[in-house]
């Protein structure tokens, strides 16, 4: 656990405690659970006793002021010497937490939508806590939670899309030096489509073209979302801008206000990119999912016209042309899992080769940096992304092996320049 989990009166899990069963995991997904780095006074002794019993030393965890110091960094997201910033925790150490957090976030989005549909006021505090945990997970190891964006289900698109949009928006914000605003932007990203609860399902799921009247209703959902969210006045600007402007475009072709250039807020620009990327890479009733590289190329093509070019560069540098966790085919026919993104040479990620042919798994996976030369001068490239659900490949297990793998290096050229 990256934080304490408790109800109004009972401690469920202490920070550092290991989740050991599906029953424990399911308990975390219930709506009465509160997540916090600091337990309330009434539970402080219970937390101390639990941690002592489990041999957990509170000193293992950084103090909140140390976390704040890390968050305050405004370094250039591309000034990394060609590699991603070193994570504070390993992928294996973070991905279990990331999976738990993602499931809890989807559950909370479902609750918020049910509240909105029944006319109840939206409970914002659980959502705020979730966004804070999303940001914390990305700071510890951005590969873990970002890699789970690949997991999509058509029957729960509304919920998973909101969570994915939040993760990607916070990722962009953190990599753009917007640490202070990242969580507020993420809150707006999580609630960005809330206004659709007041639109007929027949319009939202319509496979064909919309009529002018139907399109006019669709254009209302950003404003409806702001109204339903009921965000308080203090510190609400970025969240409201994310909800109200995620369909605005720099050239004025967006909606609902047709804002242009600097009139589109920074929050609106961030969430616009995340929203388009996740929507286009998902199966919908009116279109099939498009492979991530093709979507990235389209977003890059529209940079400066529809999307903020600086934010697009930051997004692609963080997510990559081939996102972490993607299952790819190399030009040699080998099957590989994308392990890390190279922000300077996005066509040349580091991959874990898991098969030497389409149907033959190798005994010892090996790590290949496609951007580095070999002695022979030969090179390998990514031929394309394949459906990660079709082969029998446990992507997360391979990613968790990353620190232990030996590395073979291959020559690479920046073909994306």
C-alpha cells in the first residue's frame, strides 16, 4: 500500500502493508474507503501497531515535505540525456499498487456517474484523493500506471476512458513542469465527460452520422459537466477549464465556444491531447481502435493547428510512439514487449525480446536497446504493434523482470526526425 486505507472508524491497511488476497483487494474498492498518507488521530495508534506487527518501519517512506520538493521540479521534460528520469521505485514494486489504484479509480468514476444520473451532488473528496494517488504513483514510476492505459474494455469505456484520461493528463502536466497544477488538471480530466450523463444513450452510441440537432446536444456536454461537478470556487480554475475546454482547438474549430490560440487554457490543451489519444486507441460503437503509432502520428501532424506543439512533444516523449507495455513485432520477426521509451529517438525504444518467432517463446528473455549500435553494425527496428491480447504473453511479468535482464545493444538511427 502506498498510503493508509481506512473507513470512518476502522483501519483497513497501513502504508507499506502487502495486499495478499482478492478479498482484501475487493474491500479496497468499496465506496466507504478513504485513502490518505496521514491517518486521523483516532487511528494513529492502530497504524503504529499494525506497522510494528508487520515489521514496517515508517522511516522507509519519504516525508511529505520531501515529496513536495521532488514535485516542485520544473526541469525540461526532454532534457534527460536521451533517457527517462530514474524512477523512485521499480516497475515490479509499483505495478501492483498501480493496478489496485486503477481498479479503485474506475469504481469511483462509476459511483460519480451514478450519483449524477440520480440527481445527487457529486462527492468530490474521494475523487480528489484518487487523483492525488495517481500523481504520486506516476512520480514514483511513471511506467507502471501508464502501461495500464493499454487495458481497455468496450463494455466499460465510459469509466476506463475517464481514468485513462486522468493518468495521461497528469503525466503530461508532470513532464511539463506543471507539478503544482497537475492534480487539479487531473481532477478535471477524470470528470471531463460527466456532462454526457444528461445526453440520450442513443446519441452517444449512435454508429452513424449525427444530425445537426444531435450534434448540438453533444456540444453541450462540457458545460453540463461543469454544472454537475459543482466544483467549489477555491482552486477550481484548472479543473473547470479541463472540463469545459477539452474539445476546444487552437484553430477555433473546437467546441463549445470555438476558442482560439491563447484563449484555450493550459488545462484545456493538456486534457485535449490525452482525450483524443485514448478515444482514438479505443473501440467505440462508431469506430474501431487505431494503433497507438498511427494516433501519435496524427496528433503530431495536428500539432500547432489543433494541439499545443510543446505539449504534444512532451506527451510523445513520455508515452512514446510505441507505449510501454506494447507488444511489438521486430523486423526480424521476433516478438517483444516495449520496456522503456527513448524520448530522443521515439522509434527506437528499449524492448524485451520474448520470442524468436511468432509462435516460439524463448527461454531467457533479453533486453535490447534499439537505439544503440552493435559491434557488427546491424540493427533491428519495430515493424508494428500487435494485439497484446492475442498471444499468450504476460506483459507485466516481463516488465517486472527488467532490472535483472542482461542488455544487448543494437545500432539505431532517429528515423522520426
